[in-house]
C-alpha cells in the first residue's frame, strides 16, 4: 500500500526543549525575513510534555535568547533558586561542603526550579502561535531516504497492529512526512538517532556515549518542611565509593519538592538496583524528615547522556541533524542540559533556514556542526570535560580531581590543563560476573516513604495498548537465560525501574517447597506495558541484545508536571 505523505520544509522529531526551540527559531527567522517556512513537530507522547522528565533546575540562558520577554509571556519559571547546599552522605551522617569551596559554575543563583514538562508545554503553545504544526501521539518509526541516500523525512508507525502481526479493525497505516531537512530531537538514546549514527558513521573518532539513569518523584510536603527555592545535592551513601551517582532535592511552587537519584550506568555490580538505591536514599536521617506528613504525587525514570564533550558525535548528515540530548549536551556536574539542548536546536534552525534561503535541500548542514563548536555550548562542556572520566578513580579522588579542573577553569587557568581524559569502554561492558560481586539486600518498602516499582509505575500514568507487538525486542531470545541469568543473575530485572523484565519458571510446580527452580526451564518475561521509556535496557544489557523501538504513538508515561 502506498502511504499518504505530507511535505514540509523542516520536520522535527521530538517535542522536547531542543525540538521546540528549533521550531520556534525557524518561525522567528521566517517572520523577520518575510518568508514562509513550513515546520512540523512530531511527538510520540500523548501531548507535549507527557514524556519530559528532568530535575529540574533550569539555566534560562537559551530561553532568554529565544524569547527575551519570557517572563512577561508567562513562562512557568517562577521559583528562583534562593539557597544551594551540597552534602556528602555517610550511613548516618551528612557533611555539608561550604559554598565557598565549590567551583563557581556549581552556583545555581540566577537559575529556576521548575517542571521541564510544563516549560515544554508553554514552548509548544509559543510554537503553535507562530504557525508550527505539532502532532502529539504520533511516533516517528522509520527514517526515509531519497535516491542518493540522504534523509528525506520520517514515517510514523502503523497503528492497530495486533501482537501476532495481523491488522485489527482500527488499523491505520503510518504517514510519511517528507522534508528538505529533518532534525532529530528524540532525547537520550533515540532509536532513529542510533540508526543514523550507524548509517552515517557519526560516532567515528569519538568516545562511546556514557549514560546514567535518573529516577524522580514529585512530592507535596508539609508547609513547615517546605523551603521554596532551596536546592540540595548530595554524593555518597547509599552508593559505595566505586559507584558514581548522587541525588537532588528541589523545593519549588506551592509546597512541591522534586526528589531524585542518579546512578551512572557504568556500575559493576549486577545485584545493584537503581530504583531501590533511590528508595533507600530517602531514608537517610538528613533527608527523610522533608517527607514526613507529605504525599507522593508522581514518579518517573529516564536515562541521561553523560559523555559530555568527548562523546558528542558528528551532528550533521545529508538531509538532517541531531539536536539536544540526542547529541548529548548534558553538563554532568551541574546536572543541567536543557539550556544546551535549546541552544543546539536554535543553531540547527539557523543553519537550516540559511540553507533553505539558498534553495538547498537534503544536503549536509555543515554550518551547524561547525557552529556549536564556537558557541557557548562548547565552552560549557569544555570546562567540565574531565569530571565524568575522572570518576573512574572512585568518588573521593574523582571528585577532588573534577573540582580542581573546574576551579582552574573558573579562575581562567584552564589552558594549563589542555588534556582531555577518555571514557574507554561503553557502559554495557562494565558489569562483572554476579559470583564476584557482593549481594545487596534492600529493605522492603514501607508504603509511606519508600515504595515498590509497580505502585510507582502507576503514578507515572503509563499506558500502552496491550495488543500490539512488543517495542522491547530481543535480538537473540536465548541470551537472557544462557548469558544474563547464568553469568550476571539477570540484571535486567534490577536495572529496569518499572518492573518490565522478570524471570519466570516454566517447570511444573515442585512437590518440595524448598526445591530450587530449574534454570533450564527459566525464561525472560517482558511486561512491555509497564515501560516508562527510560531506555536503560537498551543501554545496559551486557550483550546489547535488547533493542528499544517506539511503540504505538501516544503510549508510555504521561508525566504530570515533571
């Protein structure tokens, strides 16, 4: 069957900060020049902001460039940071690092505590006012190429396909959205972005991307516990000194607190569960009192790109470009990337607009690839480029090393440290055999401060049409049992923050209740309907056997104010 198609000057895949900033900038340039430029944004979530998850303390630098009067326009940034605290946690103590000892770039004054999802909703309204066409609930599932091999647009996935591959009564064929230039703003580990990196060898000569998993809850706390504008970060417990990560605690709005935990995905112990480490963190004596008498409102999880400058691939290719976290612009020690993501979208839009003005199409936006390297994005990442790879020496030595590098750059002495440390192997290769690593016993959730995965997924409002092909695909169905379970004790059942993966025993019930399960009858069960689209499985699986692709459009989480 021939698919229906629509033609645009620019198609943008993803309605996050970078994609919306690109769309707005294109329309701004077209208006200033008195030209017509057609722009379409595809968003796989049910609405703009549905899949957006971030801390978030937002640096407004890019927003101020994009919409200088954003405060007058009603952007939802109304909680300026009033106080910064940085803690180092041990089992039962919290040591505060004096603010004067922290590098200046770690200072959050001038930034805003907010919901990045709500900011994206506001940006979506701004884009539509300018004439951008936004289509939420439509997942870009396929890259289209022209006869010369250049990207020519994308196609949305078919809707109404049953698990067995047959067409249900409500079947709808996907649509082609063809464009002169296509910008991929899929966020971290986007499936089409990964395909494009391989096809055009965009990662040649750069380090492997490094990742973390960020888990977050939104709480309504007792008024007596709320300190509007307070920002707290921590390192240390419950993670050991060999495992990178840390926490955030942000007070904002009317009695709201965002609490989250990040675990770097190069951890070694397959018994580690990032979700349970997060729950355990909240029980620390210095943390738990914040939530006394409070109520948990929402939960979510998301992988984040942590490789920084060394891991940014080539961004432009014939017919399109990568923008935002699809490229990997997170500043790891600041835990901030939305400002860089938005700026990258703006730079890509400017390059595409100039190309359209020269009647070009489907060629390489070389000006964008060169332009971000002379922008403040590059400066932002250059100053912290050695922080993440230095953590290979452990939390204490790695943090001292990173702090020294940041201080040298703050003092204008960065040129005395011209080297760049390399990342080495990808995160999927870091696990050690389960027999060589200590088991971790996690306490049972109490249902008041700590919770289980399934009740948490319920708060993420995650929903998928159950009768559809799984979007979590195994390249080899034997590997989960023969390799992952046998060698690593099935780490997917722990690194997934949503209870998607579980090993079940298909052997007949044993008459002896003490009998152990027969490993040969074990299989991996995939509960794809629970998936919150964090992509951790696609990243951390030791044999890269799990392939995450987009489900039907509109599926996944629906984060409220995250």
